[in-house]
C-alpha cells in the first residue's frame, strides 16, 4: 500500500546509522550502500492500495512502523506491507502518532518476544529503567505502570517531573548519584543504553538484581553490530606489509580503536625502538600501531635480533 507520509520520528538508531553504526549488517540487508532512506515509523494517509489489501481504503489515516531496510520513512511517500500499518487513533495528531510505533514495538519486543516474559510474569514486580526520559523509557514507564510495577529510573534533573508524572516512583539524577549504590533487589532491569554507555554500566545493572533465576536483565544495545564494524575497520586499515593477524581493542566510550599485530618470529629476543609508524626495513620485526578513526595515536617496533 502507498502511504502519503505526514510525519515521521527521529530515533537514536537513525543518528547512529548516519555515523556508520551497523554498516556491515545493514548494507548486506539492503544490497546497496546508497541511497539509504532512514526512518522507521510514520503517520499519514493511504494514497493507493494493492489488489490484496482488504483492510484499508484510499484516504484512511494510518500509522505504522517498518523493519524493511529498503523502505525508510523520511520521505513524502512510502510503500508498506499492510501488516506494518494500522489505523491512527483519532484523538492524537499525526506528529504524536509518528512518535510512538518504533519505541512501543521496541519495548514490547524486548520484554515479550526476546525476554519471553508474559504480562502476568511482570505484574507487581520491581523494575529499573535505565534512561527513563528517552523514547523507549517514557513508553516503558507507562507500560510497567499499567502492570502495577514499582518503577525506578534515571534521568537528568530537568526531566524528573516528566518521569514522575508517567509513573516512576524512584527517580535518580544520573549526574549526581550512582544508581547501583541506591537500588537493590530488583526483578527486572530494562537497559536502553547497554553497550553504548560507560564501561561497567551493564555490570552495575546486573548488580541491583535479585540473585534469583527469575530476575531479568534486558538490554536494547548489544555489542554485535559494533564488533562487526570494528572488525571491518581493522581489516581496511591494516598496512599491506603487516600480516593478517589483528586484534580489536575497546576504548571506554568510543570502542573504535584497533590494534594490529605483526607476526613475530619464535626464539628471538626483541628490543623496543620508537618509530614513525612506517614499515621497518628489516624483515625481522614486530609492529604495533593504534588507530582511532584513521588517526595514529601511538606505535612501536620490536626489532628481532639475529640468532
């Protein structure tokens, strides 16, 4: 069905994609590098329907969310499968409607599909939501509140009133307090930051859970895409004179540093000499270089002595 798009939302994943996040996976899904139209959710009116579409008619006001990497919503028109579309509630605007589908489906899928929880499993539980003022966070607070959960969340001080009005009972200003020193014995953690946060934040989330097999840590960001991106970045930057062995290392926040290791010869005693990261003249060497976004940070050469 063809939809005239009246509004679409900008989610964090769209900003990350613009910076190259998930390049390896997303390009394989699209089969082409560019053009790439971003955007996952939309609201608009039906312009045309296919012969097998029976639920909708021309002129219907609809909203929806697409997972097709070749059908972005930052456009005037979009072609969508009817299973990705539903009627827009009449009591909200197109702008309001476009802001909801992606975060709502992301939250629901994380809890019900991937964590295999049922609403009856969640009722009356203690829940911690990392980053409660974001798109997923604001929806999750309302969803957990409808299940009579005791909700704690983190946000900045300026968003305290917002998350409290949505249903959070305990609000922690992340700029002033460490949530892991305040909270304990929670049943569920919904971490919308995950691998994108500071080092150790995932461990802190797990620390506040009850030590039971019924406790759940659920994150929306895991290191798969980033690891694959780093691997390709490492391979593309490895000097032609360096052997193919490489090791990706992580910085605390960017996780974009790559370290390349030149093969060493066994039984040789190395001595360390400074270098300018140009290939040594000798064939007996071990080279180490660190790169962040193509910029050399440090390097050294291990020159292998003769036997």
